[in-house]
């Protein structure tokens, strides 16, 4: 078998980008790559909620973005691409689940991998809850007597009870009572 001439290689039904590896990405490729970076993690989490393995969910996610690339190449509607992406993911996940007939429960290790690997930041709902919790705890902290606040701050800086007592000029027992009471108030405010 001989080497194909350049004309024959160029006539093959491959995209120009595949034939010329040094070609710069097209506008559509850049747009799809940006959307992939933006929506990959939430989309993967959504697809995983259908009970498939991480590997299968990644395949479905990739298939969504391949479909998006074809959709944009055919100059179809760009209206609400986020909704379009999740709709296609939903349909592909259902199709995959029904085709495989092996919906399995995700193991704890699968969820751990997903949480660590794909989106370490809290969701918007989690962020709101964190801000509310912070405000509640800060309100309790500011309501504490000044000496109790100082004990907490010094302990947070890593000082031992004896060192705190020496810094504030109070007894070791007073430091212990102050910290125990302050931490109990904070725990109650935190709902523990």
C-alpha cells in the first residue's frame, strides 16, 4: 500500500481542522468550548442524577456538546442555549438509561469523585445559606461580652488557656468558663 498523494488526503471527508492540526479554532468551536467550560460541571451533576456511572455521564455530557456543535454549524437558533443544552442532556440521559436497562445506584465513591473533581464551589443556594449562617454567628459573637470575645479571638489565634489567662489577667477557670459558654451560644445559634 502506497502513501496517498496530498490531493487524495485533502479530498477525504474530514473537517479542515482535522486535516490541518495547526488550524486555529473557528468561532463556533470557540463558542462551544466556552459553553463547555461554563456548563460542564452543572450538566454533569444533572446527568449523574439519573443514576448512571460517572463514565456514562461524561459520555452523555460530551454527546451534548457534540450535538451543540452540529446545531450551531447548521446555523440553528442560538436562543436560550443554556436551556437547549440541559434539554438535550435530559433527553440523552433518559435515552441512555432506557437503552442500557441497568440503572444502578451511585456508590459513595462516585459522588466523592464528582464533588472533588468537577465543582468544588457551593451552589447559589448553599452560598445564601452560608451567608445567613455567617451573619447569625457574627451577631452572636458581637453580642458576647468583650472579655468573652477576646478569649475566643485569642483561642482562634492558637493560644492555650494558660496563655489567654496571662494575656487577659484572669484565672484559668474564668478562661475555661468563658470559652465553654461562648462556644455553647455559637453552637445554639448554629442549630447544633
